């Protein structure tokens, strides 16, 4: 009698597209493990990501707007969930492996810094020039989680995480689905947050873009998702016209939101926080405790400081900086 995992693998083989990545054909893990009787390898990876500490910290990491006062602005966690939902919809329609897609989507930003891309730029400028959040996400999965034992994820999930944003495409279509879903999600929810913050209005988006892609978040996402599904088979693609207007919308956001002085008024302070933390731990390396002390001895002080700061939430980074650099009230 087949166990649940074997039944799932048979269903995958019988029903998924010839371009899908079958869990039974996974290239495996860095450290070999006994098969789970219930879950496929990709389902296990998804569960490991959801239950890890780095995933929980995403709820207190900035997406675009630093320390927003409203509860309704996106965080790195809500962004991740939106990416996963869009990616699952596309994968299901294309008969790709939905479990692999979901695992990549849920893990793609595990290595993101506090303060969003401003924090990433600061770490790169001040501490570690080679730093990227997507490589750090892989490092979280392979090294930093579970007391430096890593999550021991499959090769396919790690590949999708590494290639989710720019440069070379993922070797599996599920990773490519996550890559385009990430862009669909952040462009559309960043518009919503910018409107909520009074940075732009819906009618400010150029008329031709609104007419083609849609005049609301749900209509734009529906247009883009449908275009991906209708134009993808052996690769994940948009048709030329949809791609043109999608790029136009992306350019509009960069000009009017991502570099808008009103939206980014607090970002200059991020450099000060990151630099202040770096200088302190550079001068006081023994303050890096536990696994970060081990990383310091094994990989060097700058690598340990980078891993420690990159894993911080916005609030923890501000609190730590304050405890180090801001005088406390005197009492007796």
C-alpha cells in the first residue's frame, strides 16, 4: 500500500505539466535525509520555512514605508504572503508544482534587512559590499537557521530563492513564477500603500497604463496574472504589450514613489543606525554572542556583524541602537 507521500508523487506525475518539477525527481538536499511518509520534499521545505524564526521576524520588517503609523501598510511578511498567493494561482493554472512554488515564495525574502531596501543599501555601503538580500536569504536557509545547522532545503527551493529578483533566471519554472509574482505583488501593493500615504492618487497613474492594466489593484493583478498564464508554457512570460505597460508602471513608481522625498524622508537616518551598530560591534566584538560569536571566529567579524544586523527587525535595530548610543535618564 502506498503512503500519502507516494500517492501525492503519483498524482504529480499523472497530472502536472511536462515542464513542472516533480518532487520525486528532486536533486535532493545537501545533507541526505530519510523520506517523510506523509509529505513530499517540497512540502517539508515549505513547512520548515513557515516555522523558522526568520519567517516570524518578517512581520516587523519594512516593505517600503519606514515605521508607518497605520496598521494597514504592508510589511515584509504580508508582502511574502501576497507573492505566495499570486504565485500559487499562476502555478496551479499552468499545472506546475504548487508546493515548490509556495516554498520558494515563502522563503524568498528571509534574508531581507531591517528598513527594507534602504537597510540593504546601507549594509552594502558600510559593511559588506557584496551583500544582497537574495543571497542572504539563501544563507539564512543554508547556514543561519536552527543554530547554524540551516534548514537543509532542497536544491530546487534554494535555486528559486537565489534567482527571485534579478540576474540569471531560476532553473525551474516554479522559481520563475515566483520571480514575476514578486514583481506583480510589490508594484501593486506599493501603489496601494502610496495612495494610503497621500504620496499619489490612482488618477495620477498615466491614463494609458490605467486603461490597459486596469484602474485598481485587483484589476491590475488580474490582467497581469492572466497575461502570464496565457503566454507561458516552457517559460514564464508576458506578451510584449503587457510587458511594455508593466515596465511603464514600474518606472512610474520609481520616479514618483520609491524616490519621492515625502515617502523617503526618514531613510537618511537608516545609514546612521546601521553605521552606529557596525562601529559598536566592530569595536566590541565580544558583544556578539552565541552563534554570531561562532561566525566571527569562522567567517570573520564583518560577516558576523552583517548576519546579526541583517536579521534584526526594524524595532530591534532602533532599540539596540538607542541602548548603545542614546543616554539614559539619570536617577538614583
